[in-house]
C-alpha cells in the first residue's frame, strides 16, 4: 500500500466489515469519509472513544459523512464489539495491519 501524503487522496483499500461484507475506499469517491483507526475492540480507551462516536452519531451523519472504524481485530470481534455497544458505524478488519501501517 502506498504511503498517504497531505492534500492527496488516500491510497485505495478494501477490507471486510463485521458482517463479512467488503468495503472499498475508492467506491466512496465524492463522499466525505471519516476513517477512525483504533488499536482494539473492548479495550478501555478505544471502547470509550467508539461509544463517544455513537453518542454523537447525529453530528457525524448530519454532515453526510461515511464513518468507519478500522483496527486489526477480526471480523467476528468487530461484530461482537459493535453489538455489545450498539455502535452504528461500520467496523473494518485490517487483520494484517496493511492499511493502518
């Protein structure tokens, strides 16, 4: 994967979400996309941050933004984390940490 640079589009990637569906960045072209990288599901700080996003979800969606979380956790971990905390955002599994690094 290419290294991102300021004022340039992010390198394209495709990752599975908590339902096993593939999400591709280039398919979001023309939309505002917020990528939330975080270390792990069910960790104290990450859980607090993701619940904060959930609690302010209307602020995010009012802008029309597509908001996704990305960590190296598995698809199954994301599914459970999302259900446990009622997270409205899509969580993507970067199991090999290719996108995050």
